[in-house]
C-alpha cells in the first residue's frame, strides 16, 4: 500500500498499528501494510469493526462490573491491547495476523479476506483471482490487462465458474 494511504490508517487506528515501529526481530508490521492500494477500504473497514468490537466488550465489562456473569462472556485477555502483527497479501487474499483474537474478530478477518479475493488489489473495483506465472492476484479486467502488458506474465485465469 502506498505510504499516504498507510499513514492514514496508522493515524486513524494507532492502537491497532502500535507495532509498526518495532524492529523486524519483534514483528512483521515493520514492513508496513503489504497490499495494493485497492484494498485500502477493506483494511479500513476491518479496523473500524475491530475497534467497535473492542469498545463493545469494554462497555460490557464496565456494565457488568460487580455482577456475577459466566466466565466465557468476558475475555480473560485484555482485548484492548490487540495489535496487528502483520497485514499482507497471500495467495490473492488479505491476511491479517493479530496479538488477540476471538470468534468475532476471526469472523471479521475472514470476511475481509473473502472480500479481498473479489476486489482488484490495484484499484478496488470488482475483480477475481487469476494466476500470473504462478503468482495469484485478484485484478479487474483493466488492471489485469495492464499487468500483463507491463510484466509480460502469462495469465492462467480460472474458469468462470470458480
């Protein structure tokens, strides 16, 4: 992702991107958000949803303080310390690794991954995954054509039914 879009996410969600300045011996976030610009809105929406989930769980803790509740309802870990360890593209899909996860966060990350597989990584328009000389990328028809012209890669596009 270009620096400008990446910085925008870092400023909007500083807690999630706390690891961005750590050395590579401690995190993979030091490499930045390793995706195309077309996935900016997907990453932004994912961050927004995770933050809303965190606030909701923190509100539940405050509301239920002093009230006996089943242990499973309130996470043992301090969810407010959730951080991204890595955000990248792999096999044509968005991959997000975090320091904390629960069923809701896993569902959000899975949804973002599915959306990314159908979104052009370059421009954000609808796209589909195709193999370009062994590298999988979701691209719209226009970006796919430009990629082939520029790189000379052969396209092994999946069948329409896939």
